C-alpha cells in the first residue's frame, strides 16, 4: 500500500484545506505577499512495515492580493479552491497568484511522482 499527504506551512502556521469560500479567502489573505512551504510525504507499507518513504518540499511566493482579486479568483476557481490546502491549484487559475515557485511540480501537486516511480522500478512493479 502506498499513501501520500501534503501540508502547507507559512510563518509557523499550518494550513488545512479550507472548509468553505470564506475560509479560502482567509487563507489567501494570510498567504498573499508571503512565501510558504508545501511539504509532500509518501510511504509504502508492506505487511504493516514501512518499506519506503519520501518527503519533498516546495517553496512558493504568492504575490500581494487585494480582497477584490481574491473574490474574483475564488469565483473562477470554484470548488477546486476548497480541494487544496492553500485554496489554489497551480495547474489552473491559481498559477496567477504566484510571483515565484521553487520546487518540483509533482511535489506541489501533492505526489512526488519521480521518486515514487523509481521506488516502483526498484521493486519490480514497473519496467526499468
């Protein structure tokens, strides 16, 4: 079994997925103009033992946002804004929120894919 999870940290505060658009707007106001970290972790478990684990971090700098822009963004993003810890998806309109991104795209999306593929090749699950 393979599991993955992601957390967002900004200036010592941990963020969960927003419950509604009001909370999403609050997240974006807190993140606007700041750099935050997305930490994606995954592990493979066999017979109740962790046989492989990987943690990767990406650093994202959000540009300054005003309330009017946040409202328009959330309207465009729809329910997708509630499905990520930062109330954004970089693969959609959320990319416009950022001035700088450092890190692997798959880590930002929540699944460090290249390390996972390497593990699966080493395990013989995928062809090498």
